[in-house]
């Protein structure tokens, strides 16, 4: 679907080499998954009363719904498909850090799906996919030769802000919430509890590492733009 739409709507698509076309298509379906996953996660955690402290008698760690089950199933399918493509074209579509990220994601989502536990925390982690469209748009503009356009700059700023909120601040909130509900977390079977602590911690470290790279890239882009404008003024 991405190939057919892109070949008709984007002139630059036909000028890409085969490897770039594969990555272009790959980022197309990753963007679709990210938008759906973020929307469903936001609805279940923030809008619905599924995880409202006073809405149900059951403890939060045990709450789930048919929609969270469906979303987890779709996400496992996405991560498995993307992981297969990464391995087939390794390292063109991503290095070892992507293998680790996808492996941990499938493990955590699968464990929550099978056990019916900790759906709220997994949905919080899944919401971080909201930053993926900005990452992909940055790549699209790069291969299309649009790095000097304003959209590239605005998207970079949006990526920085989005990453800060969704992958740094949200994780701090999640760990804080987990700490104040530690008695509930400990009620999970041993493997589930230790996984609930370990997997988000590893992902959080990766998020901080990538955030540092995003920050350096944004500073570099702003600096280049400033020098360019100064040169035109001179």
C-alpha cells in the first residue's frame, strides 16, 4: 500500500534506489502503527475510566479490556514484521539497538497479553510510539532533499518536544506511579514483576541515549540555519 500510494503521490519516490524504497515503505507502515497505537493507548489510559482509581473494585494492575488485548496483538504483529525486515536487510533498517528494542517490546507486550496483568504500564510504554511519525518524516524529508526547508526544522523541534514529553517525562511519571503502587506490582507472579521493572528501565536508558542524539542533531541544524542566514545577510 505504501509503495502504490508513494509512487503516485511523491515524485521523488521513483528516484530512490531499491534499498531506499524498502526503507520508505517500511517507515510507511511503522507510521500507521504508531498513530493507531498512540491513539488507542491515550484513549484507554487518559479518556476511558478503565484505570481510574475509583471507577472499579479491582486493583489497577489487574485491569484490562478487549481493546487493550486487540492493540497488544496488533503491536506484536507489527514488531515481529518489522524485526523480520530489519534482520533481512540488516543493518540498513536499523542496528543492534533496534533488535533489542523490538525484542523487549514483543516480550513485554506478549507477557501482558497472556497474563492479563499490567496493561496500563504497557499502554504507557506503547504511547511513546507517538514520536515515530516525526522520526520518519525527518527521514522522508532527508532523502527527498528537503533538509533546508522550514518543515524539516519545525519537525525537528516537534520531535525534540515530543520525545521529551512521551519518552522522558512520561517514563518518570510511570516509574513514580509504579512506586506508589508497588504493593499491586508485587502481586504479579515473579517473572512478571521483575520484567515490569527491568524492561521499562532498559527502554528508558535507550530513550535517554536517543534523546541526547536528537538534541545534538537539533542544535546542529539550528546552528547551520543560523550560519546560512548570516551568510545571506553578509
